[in-house]
C-alpha cells in the first residue's frame, strides 16, 4: 500500500476525470465542452459559457433566458454582509476582502450548504455566480470610500457589475457597450482552465465534503498568488515599471539571470508550450478597447515590444515561454478604469463559474474520494525523547 509515485508540483499526475475543459499545450488549443475559446470569446456571452460549463451543452434561447433570469434573482447580498465589509481597513487588498466575504457566505446561506442534495447544490452554484459581481464591486466601493450600489437586474451580468463598480447614486450610470463587451469577453477567457492550482484547491477542499462557499473561498486564496491569478496585477505593475521600450532589454536580461528571482510576469505556463490562445484574443481586445475609449496607453507599445523581444530570444525560445492570459488583460482593465488591485478580483469573479462547475462534477462523480496526496518523508528516523535538562 506504500507504493506511490513522487511528483512534486503534480507535473505528471491527473487528479480526476473531467468533461469540462480540454487543453492541448503544445498546439495552444483550449476547448470548453468541445467549443474553442476563439469561437466562444467571439460569438458567445459569459452567461452562455457559464451555462455551457455547468450543463454540458449550449442553451436554447429559452434556456439562456431562464438561466440569466435565475442568476439575476440571486444578485443581492444579505444586508448584514455590508457591516462585515466595514470591519476591514480601507486600504485592505480587495482579494483579502474576497477571501473573507466569500468564506462568510456559508454563515448566511445555511440552506444551500447541504451538498448531498443536488437541488441545494444548484442553488449554491447560482448564488455564487450571481453574488460574485456584487461582492467584488462592494470590495472596490469600500476601498474608494463610496456607497455600495445595489444590483440592477435590468442590466446584463457584466453591465450590472460595471454599474455597481463605477456608478454613484448622484448620477445616472450609462454602460458603454464596447466596455461591457470587452469585459464580458475577459470573463469568458477566464471562465475555466481545467486542473490549475486554484481549481485543484477547490476540488481538494470539496473532496472532504466542505460546503461550496468555503471551497470557493479556498480557491480565491490560492488564485491570489503571483504565480497564478495574481500575475495580471504583477504584469501591469511590471510594464509600468519598465515604462519605456528602451528599458526592455534590461528586464529581459534580469528574467534570464539565474541569480535574479525576477521573472517576466504574464509569461510562461505549466501546460502551454506555445502561445496561450487566450493571450491572442486578449491582445486583439486591447486594440479594440483602446480605440473605442480613445485611450492611448504607451504601456501597450511596451508590452508588444517586450513580447517581440522575448519571443526572439534564445532563452525564451528554448524554454518555450510565451505570453499567457495575464500579459495583456491588465492594459484593458486599466483602460476601463480598474485599479491594479482589482485585476485578480475580476479573475476570481469569472473563474467562479469554472470552480463551481468542477466542484459539481466532482461531487456527482460516484468514484469521488477524499483528495489525500502522499509524501516522501525526509525527516529524522525514530529516536528517544530527551528531557529538557539533558538537551
Ligand atoms: N520569466 C523567466 N523565466 C521563466 C518564466 C518567466 N516568466 N517562467 C518560467 N521561466 C523559466 C524558469 O526559470 C525555469 O527555468 P529553469 O528550467 O532553467 O529552472 C523554466 O522556465 C521552467 O519554469 P518553471 O517555473 O519550472 O515552470 P512551471 O510550470 O513550474 O511554472 C509558471 C509555470 C506560470 C508558474 C511560470 O512560468 C511563471 O512563474 N510565470 C510568471 C507568472 C505568471 O505569468 N503566471 C500566470 C500563469 S497563467 C494564468 C494564471 O494561472 O493566472
């Protein structure tokens, strides 16, 4: 029974069977339930992709309307949660607030913590997807000292989020269609990505029978790290620090230096050894958004030149390091008006759909067991206790 393989970082261990997402890292292919990310991001909507991930098939018009309506019915938060926010410091990182508030949901929605009941699991899933925009927008509002804005269910999922984030009671907020479309696309690009660190965290937490709100809070905590979802914030901060194209070679040299811990943020991926297909869509979307908003961000030029220089450098070629989803997203989010600290929050908002779909898939799997990795013990062999006066 003590026969197992040693695989630190799980580079070659499949932890589950899944029907949700397929990645071919060598070819740079990403499919959700068989549909390519290129087609979904171009032709679909975040609500539709959410339905697809949760249910396995694209919805009919009626099914999509019903699903969107159901989600809209859950957008409000328990009013008492607003006092929970007020316990945080104003300068708290919004991801710290997200970990706390999402974890606290299980204290407010007891009824949907019974994971043995598929109906309750569905309600919990809808609640999580519906409430994330409200929770994320409130984290932002709290940080800038503006009043919380309640959801407006006449708006789309993404339009509603924009209004809750940037609207103020004193003025009518108008959703700019190009912004709404771009953000919806960014949500699609982040919806799921098979067994990445945060999704594996959600599955591992869920494998013990923990309630879904606690599991998603665990996923959010994992996503925050700069090697994972925190990379979008780190990538834009890096681009701003580079500032002008003439400084790029210095940063490339640093990234290649074995004695310097610096890495190009938004570059490299465990699975993609080719261009991340999400980065391709993202780069195209940057152009569209900057044009629509008439923003001229010199950082975009820095990003493109950095990419070109890295892709022609033997170090990056040999190690197969390409831009990933986090490389260009920050430029769009910044043009829309989000501070960098909100970038990973937006990633969490969108990835909640994938987490929830993966969690449901796991709970419904009859072969599901508690996740329990083994280890190679490298500590001392058994030895007798020595009393403190003899040490
Ligand atoms: N800049 C410079 N060198 C790099 C980079 C980079 N961004 N990424 C990997 N390398 C090197 C690394 O030093 C290592 O070299 P060597 O073999 O000589 O030791 C080699 O490439 C392989 O890297 P690794 O760290 O062993 O690969 P991994 O699969 O464990 O890590 C990664 C993948 C994404 C954590 C890593 O590429 C990285 O740290 N990238 C920067 C952070 C980032 O952009 N993360 C976002 C990931 S995509 C979406 C998401 O999850 O948010």
